[in-house]
C-alpha cells in the first residue's frame, strides 16, 4: 500500500472493538480467502450456527451476534488460540513467496490491474451476474494462490444483480434487495488523515463523486468504486445502482466510471501497473485514461501515448456474437466524451470516434467498445480455442487485408478455481492423493496421482456427494415453496423428494434462448418415460435466471416450472429458484452429470461444467466452448456434430432426439451397470479419466499461469521498453507508422519469376518501394494452411537494388516443391521491432 491512502480500520462505532480478540475475528471475517479456504468456517459456526448456515457471510455473523456471545467465545482459551493460529496462518500465507516469486524472481512485472464490471468471489459480496464475474473472481483467487501481482478494479453496486422468486403461475419475478455496505466484507479506503478517499469524475455539466472501497482476496486486493455519495445529485447517486440495469446511457456512464475512475483510483493509491487486463469491452475507457495519464507525465501527444501504453494492455473478449458488443450512439459519445477528447486527450471528436468504428469515416456508425479495446491493446484473446476462431471472424472487418488465420486474436481457455468449487470430501480425496499444495504451483503430477484412487473409494465418494446434495435440495426447496405460498400437501412432500441413489442430472445457467435450456422438453412424454423408469430412475435439478428484459428466457423458465408442477413429473424434476454462487457450489459438488446444450458456436467458453470435474461429475455437452477442446469419448459425452447450424428448429429437434438417445442408450445404462460389489466400473473409469485429464487442464491455476507467461510478462517488458526515456521508442514507432501510411499507396510489385529446381521452387520478385526505407517492410511468400495446418510464411531475402535507381529491389526465396508453386503468393507487410502486425498496423500489399 502506498503512502497516498490507507485502508480504514474495519471498525464501526457499534462494534465491540474494545473486546480483546475482536479485531482478530474482524481480520478473518474481512478476507474472502474464506470462500475457498474453509479453515475459519468453524469460528463463524460456533458464533451463530443458524445465521452462518443461512448467509455464509462471516462479516454479517460477526456484526449480528451479541456482545455477550462474542465475549463468551473469546473467554475460551482454546477458541482464542484457534483464532490466533488462523490469523497467523493467514499472515504467513500472504507474506510467503509463491509460484510467481519462485519462478520469476527478477521479473519486470510488478502489477497487473484487472478491470471487470463484475466479480464473483462469494455469496457474501453479490456484485456478480454470471460467467463474466465467475471468470474474474476465480482468476483473482488463483493470482492470490500463485502470487501473481494483480489488483482488481470494479464497481460496488447498490443492488447488484437481481434476486429471483418463482410466482404461483410459475413465472420469474425479479427482486432488487439493497446491498448494505455495512454488511458486506468491504472496508472504506481512507486518506492518511482519515478522510474517505473520494474521486471527482467530470461528466457533462456536473461532477460525480466516487467513494472507494477495498476487498481482501487472500494476498490480492480488489478496489471498488461506488457513486452513492451524499455530495452527488440523487440521480447520479444511482449510476452504480444496478449491474446490467438501465439503458445505454446508464451503461456508458458505468463504463466511464470503471475505466476512467478506476485508473484514477490506482493513481491516487500510488499504484502504477505495467499491465491492464480488460475483462471484456466494458473496461475499454481505461485505454483512454491510461494514455491521458502518460501524456500528463511525459508531455507526449495522444498518438504517442497510445502507442506506448497499448503495449501494456490486454483485451479479453467473452462475446461470441457481434450483437453482444456494447455499442453507443455517436451523439451519446459526443455528449460524455467529446469534451474529454478535446480538452484532456488533445484530439478532435472524430478521431476518438474512429477508434470505436469499423469505418472511421462513417459518421452514422455506432461507437463499439470492443473496437476501442482492440485498438488500445497490445494483445487480444478469446476464452476458448473455438471462441478464438469465432472472434477472428467477428473482428476480421478491422483487418480487411489479412487472412482469417492471421486476424490478431488468440485464445486462453478459461479455467475455474478448483478450491472454490470442490466439496470438503473432494478436497480430502485430492489432498490424500496429490497433497495440500496441489493448486499452488505447477499441476503436472496431479493426473498420475489421482489415477491411484481405487474404484471403491471413488464410488463411495460419489455416493456421499449425491446424498449431501439431495439433503440440501430438499431443505432449499422446502423454504422456496413456503415463501411462494405452496399448499400444505406440497410442503409435506418436499422433504421426501428425490432418491440419493438415483442418477442425478444438473442443468443450471442463465436462461437465454441460445443456451436452449428447454431442449430436454422437446418431447415431454419421452423425457418423462426416461425419468420415471422404476428400474433405472433419473432425477433432474434445474436452476437459472433470465434477464428481467429477456422475455424469451423468462418464458423458458415458465415452461419448465409448469411442466414440473404436473403431479407425475414432480417427484423427478426440481427447479431451484434464485441461482447464485452457493447454489452453484452445492449442485456442482453433487450431480452425477452436468448438462449443457447451447447452439454452437454461441457459448464462448462456459465454465459451469468445469466445476464438476474436481468433484467427480461428468459432462454431457454440446461440442461448444471449452467442451469442444476437452471432449474425448473416455471423459464424457458429446452432443452435436461439431458444426454450426444457427437457430434452425429442425436441427434443435435432431439434437433433442440425440440427447434422449445418449441418456437412454449410454449414460443411464452405464450408471446402473454394477459389478458384484455394486460399483459401476465403467462409470467410475470415466470419472477417473475426467478427473485426471481435465481437472488440472481447466483450472485457473493453468489459465492464470498461461496469462502470466504468454501475456503479462511480455506486455510488462514491452510497455517498459516503449515508455523508456519519456516514450522515445513510442515516438519512433509513431514516426515510422506515419511515414508508412504516407508512402504505402506508392508501393507495388514488378516482375515475378518461378523456377523449379529438383525439390525446390525458387521465387524472385521485384518490389518498388519508391522512397520507403527497405527495413520498414518485410517481403515474404505466403500459402494458406492445408487440412487445418498453419499458413506457410517464408521471408524473402533482399538481394539487391536494381540499377535503374527507382528504388526497386529484388527479393528471393526458395520453398519445398511438395506444394504447387501456384499455392504461393508474395506480399509486403510492415516491419518494425516490437510492433504487432497486423494488430497495430494492418496494411498488407499482396502480389495477387
């Protein structure tokens, strides 16, 4: 922590801070490490077991229990010693060198700032909606485990995402409970003199004051901004009122606060990150504010500042369809960023708008935040191998001269934070086989070690997990039905629903039409026969929310709830309302099979199925997102043919029948085929393969190490190089690019000859560079890849300048004659040390 600001003591006047030992309890309660390291659970359970079971919020428990109760437990020497030991363990873990410090002791990387609109860290901090927040939260936890120097930046929502109840008609109803900051595990950031750290952000005609908060996530800190400051006009206090609520104007204001306000908060704290990781285009405004900050520090103009700072920016896109990108009307951008562009960035509005447009000269084209993020970043990635391919197609219009394979979008497949999602029994099983520190470094030994667990032990583990889930489902459903005003007969039935020995399927996610949550309902009669077979019973747990404005998604929920209310269906299918992090944990820890049925390729990654891996659950999923690269017949089941069919109802019907067939002919028989000990040996074999092969591979341990080594470390080095000497290198790059743009149109090819000699084709081509320095370009032969292989690129050697003095050069290269000479064409591409082509300069001149 810098000297600029400090975190206030987590003290509120009404708390019994005078009791010796209370501050140690507060230190533990305010660290969200408890969301994956459950060593402190017994402390809160001992203080108030009922409240702990209901909330899983240590800070709420600590604030709610009476002074007498706190004094009572702290009078117990054994309890006090336990708390002291936990505090010391926490401090030791935070201070100890981890994977990053051991592996990169001389690293140029001192800080990554991770910007995201949402973070799913704990049900105690409800500032998340779904997948995007899941990825952000799990990555923060893994950076804590691995010691990667990351800070998170987000917004504190007064309402967060909505809470769901199911009405008597089976329809979703949305509620928006208030997030009382005093009951959230957060602390105000205060100046050294005790004043609350507040930032003033100028919007058209007024200023918005932002309050700053801190969340501890192990050794990592998450900083949150909120607009509910008393100095703001009432309407402006609500800018950060709701996650993904309101219209486009409110969304733009939120994104301005996240990007511009977030960077200024880091500056106020004295934090100077080399790398900014933009988790989706919502955070794109940080590109502008980081460049402005560099301009202020160095006196460089905007184009140089952007060239320097973009090297340290990484943009991760999670969007699989163009309609999913945030787009804003030019008039709205002018209203909120026109003055900022001219007065702070020193550029006219049209130049700012061009950064967010495919066609910079089209004055009617909306401003696309993803385009701004791409033009302000040094690297771009999708979140699965298939999504990388989809994203290259989506962003191809920005690089019109480049082949599809060279669109500058890679991929880092998401993972999940296994210690968050594993059950206590799974943790015990993995610890016995692989050791307690298995997620704190490299994971190569895990695959072999987990294979050593016996069939009997694995099956006993699954039996217990299913029993725990059934108990939880009965309790939660009973509460849900009571709240909804169900009949006494229905309430009496709930505690006896479901069989802890029956095959249990789970389906839980956001209800949206492209996810096809009702694929199983394509033939209700066949589904009911499948579920109600007395010899091989199957039970299904469903959960999920539809956005309050997504009427199609809400209709899908109502279709399920009305089906479930049929008397003959009720014993076999349950819909659990208010899908949240705690419900997710319970489901992924207990289900036997996780179902996922999106329309390919609209699921960018889909992390929910990854969470069952560590718990011995299996996946039956469409070959989309992560499952397209994870699936093999030994680890689960695949739906679909691996091709794209759009929203064709006929194909949905084919997929539905295939899903029924898979369940009836493969999944259910394998589960119920038992040996003489009652163990389904084929099922357990598939479990073992899934756990061994996939759990390490789809963990955030792997994905965060991949981000660190492939992106963070190179980006930090590139940024430092460009920023050196007040951006001298960046200035040289801009000068090179400007010269290139001026002269590119004058470049042309002359004669080209091809001669085949034995096993080689020899190419010679003339290139007119006119006044352009030959070192500013690279000439190469290019041939498309064959059968999925990478394109063939061969650099041509500059042989000599032709004698006519017209700056024409002869280039030569030899390639294997295994391919036809006609497969190859020559091209000229820009070249400058350290510049990413075509990401930063997209020009290409093709010979044909």
